[in-house]
């Protein structure tokens, strides 16, 4: 009989201990379930965010695609039309020389590198007509083909018929002045240094680049 209370106490202690253990296990399981649910919710939220960003990126690419794939506008200009410059030219030029300089012309076709040179020079003074390092002034005027044929023929006629160079009577500025006058350009006084003459010719005509001959020329 003396052991009975002792056994009862042990049973009560064992029951209390079991209850505590069961409660801890239940709380641990509940906490684990909560953590699992939280992790699942975070994963779902992350997936939604990824899908949203992907959709936004696709929408941006789709909205920009027409701009990137838009074909470049094609030119409506017909071949051979609308050019401000003719296919031929006369270039009034000045260069250094042993005395006070020299004036002459280049003439030819714009699509070709070969040029023809015409000028009136003292004997032995034609060394730098093709050398750009001696150039001091230039005024280029463009022509269409019919006008170029007439002007080039006139230049060659002057070359064949011009007298011997003379500083007071028939000099280089007078020679290129005759060509400019034939082309319908305004011509300055020939009594100027070649460089000044070419610059004056350009200024007097307002830097005009295209020339059309009249029917009277």
C-alpha cells in the first residue's frame, strides 16, 4: 500500500511528460507547415513576378518591332534628274609664277579625272598648271553637255588664234576673261593680279555655279 501513491505519482509524471512532448510535436509540425506554406507563397509570388517581367519585356519588344523593321524610304528622284551641277565644267584658276602669278582654265567632264588646260603664258612659264601646291584661287562653273560643247570649242579657238603673250595687250587674265564673257558671266577689270582677278570674277557673279548659255552666244 505504501508504494501505491508513489506509483500514482510516477504515472502522473509520465502522463504530464507525454502531454508536453505531444504538444511540442504538434507545435513543431504546425511551425513546419507554416514555414512550408510561406515558402510556397514566396515561390508562387516569385514566379508571378518573373512571368510579369517576361510579359512586359515581350510587350516592349513587340511595340518596338515595327520601328526596327520599318523599311527605309526609297528615293523618288529619277536617275539623272535634279542635280544642281552639270556633267561638265570650266574652272577659272590662278597660281604662283616667277613674276606676279598666272591665270588659266581647266575644263572637262566631272566624271573623269583627265582635264584640259588652256591659258596664255610667257614662253617657258607653264610649269604649275596641274600642280595643286601652286594654286592660289579657283572658281568652278558647271555646264550641261550642249553648252559645254560650245564653250570648249570656243576655248580651243582662242588657243589657236591668240597672239603671243604681252603683259599690257594680251595677258592671262584677258584670256580667261574672254572665256568668262562668252559664258555669260560678269567680268572684272583685267588689270589685277591673277589671284585677285579670279576671286573678283567669283564675287562679281555671286559664286554662281551653273551656267546656261543663251541662244545668241
